[in-house]
């Protein structure tokens, strides 16, 4: 997965806006997510357990929201 992000620093745009643009591009390509995923090895069983826990957390969050009257319809 070789993504080359090239940002040209323009004097009119400034360094701050250029840096924000770079961060936005990194997020859209998923570079930070990929880096965190590869930074340490996790056994497949641990990865599956985390995935199931995240799904359960999302499910509980949806139930709580629906009880409050916040429906997605």
C-alpha cells in the first residue's frame, strides 16, 4: 500500500492551512489508522474479541439512543 501524498507549500495559503490539508489527506487515505494497526502484532483471537466488543458497544449505544427518543428515521 504505497500512497504518496504530495503537498506544495504555497506562500498564499500559509503553513497552518497546508498542514491541515496534509492531515485531512492522511485521514482520507487511512494512513494513521494503518500505522496504528501495524504498530503492534495482535493475535487473531484478540483482534476478534476487540471487534466483537466494539460491535456490542455500538449496539448498546443505539439502544440507549432509541430509549431517549433519538431515532435514526
